[in-house]
C-alpha cells in the first residue's frame, strides 16, 4: 500500500511540473506577441493627411476625389457635392435623356420630289391606243426612271422636349454612375499649359491615360474661350479627346465617354451652376 501511494504522488508531481512548464511557455508566447505588436505599432508609418481626410470623409458620408497635378502626383483631395456625384442612378431617365439628345441632333432636311415637283415636259409620251403598251400620259410618273418619288421623305422636325429639371437629374445620374465606376479624375494646373499637343499628351500619360484609351472628355471651367485658348489648341489634335464646358455638360456626353477629366475649377463652377438653380 505505501508503495502505491508513493507512485501516485510521483505521478501527481510530474503532472504539476508539466502544467507549470506549459503555463510558463504560454506566458512567454503571449509576452512575445505583445512585444511584437508594440514594435509593429512603433514602426508603423503615420497616416498622411490626405488618407486621414479620406477616412473622415467616408465616415461622414462625404464624397471626395484626388486632385492630380500635370505631373501625375496627388496634390490634395477635394469634396464633391453629393447632390451631383452621389445621386440615385435612374436608368430609365438616362435612356430618355439620351434619346432626346440624339433626336435633337437630327437636322431633318432630307427631301425628295414627287411627280408634280419633278422638272420636265408635260407632253404625252406616246399615243393612248394602238401601241400595245400601258396607258401613260407623263414621263414624270413614279414608274419611270428619273420620275417622281412616292411617299419619299420631306423636311420635318425630329426634336423632342425634356424639362430642365429632368435634364439636370439625368446629368446627376450619369455623373454619379461615372463616380461609382471610378471613371472620373480631377486635374489641376491645365490653365498654365502651353498650346502644344506634345505637352497635353505628356499630361495624359502622367495621369495614366495611354494613346489606346479613347473617348476621354475634358470638362473645362466656366471661363471664357479666350482664357482657355491654350487648352483648346493643345488638345484639338489628339484623337479620342473631346472638350466641353462645365455649363453645357449633358448626360449623353458623360455616358458616351470612357473617362471624364475635371478641371479643379470646373467642380466649383458646377456647384454654382447646378445647385443654385435646383
């Protein structure tokens, strides 16, 4: 009996020693993990002011966009008006706006002449009887070559009407869809560009836009054409790059282009132009 008791005691002491060792190893691992966390936190680079602004804007539900300079570097981030770039996307309204815009681009000058308008003699082409042919009185009949056209097109007005409020809402939907798809960029410093195509191509390359990327829309600010003459001259010979003023921007042009380049001043102009009227 005493031998059995001593064996049990020895086994218990061994178990206790093992448990103590395991506790010590666990505590060492925990302390090591805490130390590594502290080291990582100490070595972690502080967030830049731009990223902090982005996070704050996201928390507050604001929309922001990075502003690039002509060298392709991010200068700062600008808040976008939520009414314009964060509106609800109405596909039905967009389809209607595109249809109205394309219909209003039609000139409607196609015209043909009927048999009464064709210039020519009114003489009977051959006698009424005895020829075995059909009875004809005029060579201007539609059945003959160079005769009149039956039910041909006439000048008409293809224009459709759309209210100003609906046009504005369609534009907001188009810009919101582009912003959601990350197809909008803001640029600063184009006012001082020289009127050279080479310089504008360099700016586009710095912004990550290659020659293969076509259908680019550059939205200018509300300044006069004379003040922005250099931008017009520098970009008018670049294939796929089109220019439009911020005050005449429409839903069709916004949707028909793959990328929209906004001048920083055009954002403020759009706020004044569209939000004050609404």
